[in-house]
């Protein structure tokens, strides 16, 4: 009895001391997050979804202008600018002392060896899915889930994804209660300095998000690699009576140019007041925060309209 | 009798040609207006002045399609007329708006308006392209010495202005990715219109200018006889050339405003007519305008038809496809017929400012200083103590890593600059023109084009494939230029003209390629501008091996370069095998430049500046210039790279853009001197 008791006691002591020795370390892992450098904005979003403020973000000044970004939080955390997204400053990245670098293939594959020398590097496909029919929303969610597994925050990722699902379902419900049947929409960008328009395909991220709001995409064109088709204004005539969501940036773009044309006033969706002009503040290509800001904004507009 | 019958024949041939031009142009215009719309001729005609409100086809015709058709017509007419004028005024069949810097100037101003808000206050959007074109054209003209300048000089100056403006525009696009994206879209050319204002504005600008050119048609004919003959016939050369160049710049700026940089029409249209045997300008001008219209409208028709089913192609692409074979044909006929006068590199007669010893001390100091500055500056300024800790190997890890990469880039820049300096020296020696350099005779651009093509079409060959492609491209360009230009009876400057044509073509071809491939704008700009970003130790080894193998070869070659300067006959009577010598110079020069292009991408102006700076420092024989050119080239490149990394840190400007921007004042200075 006593020996057993002593053994039990010793085992207990051992286990206790071990757990005592290990516990703070596990706690440490949860409290001190990895230092993440995001070379494309979506991955800064993903890190934020998991409760991590990146130590470095490329094109930081522009990122801070996003509707989904709380400027003060990032400024308080001392996030640093890493230079352009295309050729980020390797020196700035080293100075940020990252544990993990997140980039995209089409921009950063060329410097992958250099980035890997600095720290562990993950490169994603982003929206460049070629002409394939891969769902860009699923891709974004997958990227977040994998990122969560990688840094041991799967639960946070699951929560964030669940949060997005819930958010989208709620907005979709609000829209459905107002409109009843699904609205037909087109999502477009008006690039600056030219007269063309980019219409987004059914598999692109913004349109997939709008689809989750219960809206139906009315544009069936081929993807040019990043999920949109570039068309001349003549093609707008073929769209019919849809709700047209267009992003126009700056003072000279194809929207400011087209809007002067009497034909524009004659377009069905302009005549029936179903044209919505957006700015790039509501950027639909990011992670979950951007997606929520974007869909929230669209819902508000459609509920008012 | 026989004379009158041949006259009749000629008359019939001309009438047939005019009828054919008019018929084809009108037919294409109709097809363009009606493409994809069920509209009869009468509907189209009715829709010109007003829209049929209840008819969707009529609405579309009036508000979108017909403005586009008019834009296509005017773009073709303006460019063809401008090309005719430039070619007559410079007596150079390869002169065109693209080569004279007008297009790049227009692009720069459009970029400035888009990116710099303050600039938009001075220059309105609608006038940006026109003003940019006029400014760049004006600079080209002033720099080349005004209307008295020879054709080669005007063309080379124009190319230099093009490169500078293009680099500045690309740098702006990189600094602002959002606007940069659309600058790139604009870069491929598009005739899509959103209302009548641009087309009608261009029409108002075109008609009086065209009338004036018709009035001057006879003077243009006389100009083609040569300056001396023209002067004897009582021509006011200054006036005629001034009017021709001024109107040419005006017309090409109009076209650029409408369509973006669509350059080949101006090159192709007048030359097609010349090949068909039309030479009098009173006929050439209207017919060229018709051919230009047919080309542009036809190309845009193709774009329209494609966009209905697949993608919206930049209109510059089909035009470039037609332009390429015509360019090659021209280069051939040019090589056969050119009587271009040779422009010997004016020797700098300044008394030697530095004796040999002090100049070599100066050069070594320059090299070391440039290297140290490059090492110290970057995203964060390093203190001398940190640098010395690094050099002793005692720096902390991350500091060590930063400085190691800086050292790689600085060394890479130095090696590349040295190779470019060497290349420029050899090329200036063989072409005997102070403006000869790898980027002005098309070697750099062709390397870049081949690299892009390999990257897009054969990605499986990886980086080695891209490098091999770039070197093959550079050497291919040299072989083409030399094969066409190195003839016994040709002035060496003919080679420069052929090279210029090649440079203009390959540069726009790679832009078109990059756009069609659907690159993101900043990605494309990065590929089209040379950069030391991400250079690896392996690259440095390639550069170093190339440099140290080629320097002895160049040293050997440069001993006879001065003889080439006496002219071919004298040189060969002195016992020199001129042909072999010239080929060797060209190929080694091209090899140097294309190794650099293979590693960094296109870097311009270093090859141009270094030999001139060497001459300023210590004028002498070519062989004496070798060390100075190489060292100055290295220093220039290190300084440009350092500025690019430091000025807007952490945003980096590629070294290829910095060298072009820094090169501007220097080239202006050299041109004024020469």
C-alpha cells in the first residue's frame, strides 16, 4: 500500500513538476504571438482575424485607408511600412525581425530564396487563379484556415470563419426580407485614365461574397487571370436591368468619363437608379475584415436604395 | 508617243492606287461602324448628328461607336501625316512619332497628371498628352540642334528623350500602384471613346494642320533632294523644316491624346507608299493618311470583333504585328539606299584637366566612395562603426544580413556598370557617333523583349532560360544591326538608324506582350525596368567572369579603334581588316550589354554616359579611355542604385529608371557640346 502510495506520490510529484515546468511555456506560446510580416494586404487581414497585429505591412499608408482597418490599433502596435507590395524592401523586412513572412506567388516567388533566408515564408495564390474555375472565396477561407493551423490558432480561425458566415447570413436575411427574390448584380471596377470597364466573373472574390448575400451575378465572361473581364462601354448595354456596383478611384476614370455620355443616362440600371458608385476604401480582395466591411457597406446601400 | 503612253500608264496606275486606297479605307470604316450592330448605311449616317432616341442601335451608334470610329480615322490620319512629315524633314525613312520622343513625352505628362495632384492643377487632363508630346518634341528638336541637324542626330536625340520620359513615367507608376495600374492599360493604346468631345477636338486640330502640310507639299519634295540642292533652289530650310517638324509633333500629340501610344502607323503608312513608287508629297500626304486610316480602323475592327467573344486587346498589338515586317523590309531597303552622312565623334579638344596620376587617384577614390556610400545608405542609414563592424565580421545577425545584401547589390551594380561602360566605349568606337550606346541601337531593348518572351512562353526553362534568352536577344540585335548596316558603301551611322528602328519596335513589343499576358501593372513595370533587386551571389559570379574575360579582349580591340575613326578606306590602307574589326567591336559590345540585361533587365544611359565622362576627364585614344570608362560606369551605376534604394525608402526605384533620370541632364550637356 505504502509503496504504491509512494509511487503514486512520486508520479504525481513528477507530473506536477512537469506540468508546472511546461505550463508557463504553453502559456507563453499563446500570449506572445509570432511576429508576422504581410507583403500583401489580405494576409495582414488574416493575421488580424487571428488576433495578431503584423509587425510589418507592405504599402502600409494605403492599407491604413481601408474601411476595415482601425488606424489607431496599428499605429499603437508600431506596425512598420515594408515598401511596395511588388518589390518590398528586404532591409525593412529584416529590421522588422519577423518569425513568419506572408506573400503572394505572382509577386514574391522571385525573391523567395531571399525571404526564406530571413525567416519562414509562405506564398499564396491570392486572386491569381488563372482561367480556372476555382472559387476565390473558398481559396481565401482555406488560406486563413491553413494559416491558423500553422501558427496553432485553428480555433481562432474557425471562430473568424464562423463569424463571417454568421455575418453574411444575417446581411442576406436583411436583404431577403426587403427584396424577397434575389437581385441581379454586376460588380465592376472603373480603371483610371482609360475608357474600359472591368466586370468581375462569378468565381471572383467580390462576386462570391455578393452571392452569399443572396445576390445573383449577371456577368458571364471569361476571366483574364485575376477574376475579371475587361470590356468596352458598349458591352454595358447588354447587361440589362441589373444592380450595378462600380468602384471608381480618383478624378479621372472610366466612370467619370462615361457619366458625361447621354447614353449612360439611358442605361437601364442608371435610369432605374440601380447604379452604385463605390470607392476603393471598401476593398473586396482582402481577408475576413475586408469582406465584412465590403458586404456590410453593400447591404446598407441596397437597404437604403 | 512612247513617252505619252508611259505617262498614261503611270496615270492609270496612280488612279487605280488612289481608288484602291479610298475604297479600302471607306470599306473598313463602314465595317468598323457597323460591327456587332444591325445598322444600315442610312442608320449610320443619320446617327452621326443626332441619336434616334427610341432605337438602341442608333443610341449606341451615336454615343459610343461613331466617336470611336472617328477616333480611329483621326488617329490613323494624324499618325500617317506626322510620320510623312518627320521622314521628309529628317530625310530618314525610319523617323516616326515613337522615335522622336513625342509618344513617351505624352505618356509622361499623362502619368504626372494622374499621380501628382499639383501637376493636375497646371495641366488639365484633356491637354496632358498634347502638351507632353509638344514639350518632348520641342526638347528633341532643341537638343539635336534645331532644324539644321542631320537625320541621325535628330533620331538619336529623340530616342534619348524617349528613354528619359519613359523611365520617369515608369517610376511614377511604381510609386503609386493604384494609378499605375491604369497607366499600364493606357500604355497599350485604346480607341474606346466615351463621348464625342475628344474625337471632335482632334478633328478640329487635324484639319487646319493637314491643309498647311498640303500647302507645303512641294517644299517637302525639294527637301528630299538634300540640303545643298534645296538651298540652291532657294528654299528656306529653317522655315520648311521647322514647319514640318512642328506640325508633325502637333499631329502625333493629337493622336496620342486619342489613342495612347500607337506608334507604328506613322512608320508604316508613308513607307508603304514609297515602296509602291509614290514619291511626290502632294500625293503621298493624302494617300498616306488613307493608308493610316485603313491600318488603324482595320486594327480596331479586329479589336472590336475579338472583344465581342474573348478579350479586349490593346489596339497597339495588331498594329505592331503589321509594323514588324514592314520595319524589317525598311531596314533592308534603307541599308541598300542610305546615303546618310557619317557623324564622327567630335574629339574633345579640352586640354587635359588632370595628369594621368591625379586622374587615376581620382578614379579610385570615386570607386571607393561610391561603394561606401552605397553600403551605408538604404532603408536605414548605417553609421561608420556599424559598417566597420560588418567588414570585420563582428556585426549582429540582422545587421550582418542587411549589410551583406547591400554589399551584394553594390557589387552587382559596380560589375554591371563596368560592363555597360565597356559596351558603350566599343559601340561608340565602331559607330563613330557620340550617341551610340547599347540602348540607342536596340541591344538592351531586344534583350529585354527576349527575356519577357521566354518568361511568358517557356516558364519551364526558369531563370537560366530567361538569361540565355536575353543574351541571345542582345547578340541577335547586334547581328541584325551589323548585318544590315555594315556594308562597304554605307556610312556607319546607317547602323544607328537601323538600331533605332529596332529599339523602338522591341520596346513597344515587350510592353504589348506584358499587357496581353495580364501581368499586374507593378509586376510588369518591374520587368521592364532594370533592377538590382534580389540579385544573388550566382549572378555576381556571372557578371564578374564576363567582365574579367571581356576586358582583355576589349583592350586588344581598342588598340585599333582609333584607326576606324579615320574612315574605312584609310583604315584598310593602313592594313586593318575593317570588316572583322567592326564586327568584333559590335559583338563584344553587345555581349557586355546583354549580360547585364540578362541579370538586371534593361539599364540605359550608363553605357552612353561613361565613355563621355571618361573623355571629359582625360581625352585620349580609345585604349586610354578603357579604365576610366569601366570605373566611371561602375561608379555611376552604384550611385544610381544607391539613390533608387534610398530616396523613397522603403519604396525602391529600380536602378534602370534612376540611370535614365540622372542621365537626362548629362546627355543634354554632351549634345550641346558636340
